[in-house]
């Protein structure tokens, strides 16, 4: 009779063990299958100049940052001032990818809050985001001179992530 009570208790202990291990992981460090692989190719209209297009091939030979954002995204508003500040340093070209948004609303957002992007591409239907494995905005990718994704930041960029991870990686990639 005691064995019957031990089985559910053992199963409960195993579940608690998985929960404890899972809580030790940072959700912003979800591994991406795209790390160290070529950035997916695409060609979409630019946000500001709709009759011009943007493609990652345009950035070949440069280390650059792709920041996936949207005007409706609360977390994007959190990181926005930091991106504006980063653009002022000219450390790296910052390309925005406006994701599942309305063009007019996105343009209004940038005019009200400042435009941190060297250029923004417009992904109105979200297809580019799907190719990049975006499952929530903001997400940021650091792409090397050869068009290979070297880092993915899930969630808003924080000052700590920028100083400790992103900027050192950009400098390292620029030198290689």
C-alpha cells in the first residue's frame, strides 16, 4: 500500500526538479538555430521610401545590426532611447525591420520618438520575421561582414547587454 503513494510522490519530485532547472535559465538566452548560419535572404520595401527596397545583400562587407521592432510593441518603446543613443555613436549600422505593422503608424512612431535606424525595412506581413525565427518583438541580430548571424538578442536591448555582450562582439567582428 505504501508503494502506491510513493509513485505519485516520486513523479511530483521529478516535476519539481524540472521546474527548478528550468527556472535557472535566462529566457533571453534562448538558443537560435540561426546562430553561425547565413542570415536568411529577403528583399522588402523600405519603410520611409516605399519604392526602394532593402536586402541583407546590401550590407555585405559590413558588420551590422538588424533590430526587429513594431510601433505597437511596448518592449520596443523601452529599448528605443538606447537605440537612438547607439545610432549617435555610429559604432554599427542599425537596420530596423518594422514587423507586422501599419506603415503610417510606424512612420508616426519614428517621427514622435526619434529614428534610431540608418534605414528601416517594412515587413508588413511578417514573412521576413518568420524566416528569422522571430516569435516576439523586439529581437535583434548581429550579422558579420559575410552575412552570418553571430548573435540574437531576444527582448529589449538593455544597457548591460549592450556594454557586456553586443558592443564587444561588434568590435571583435569588425576586426576579423
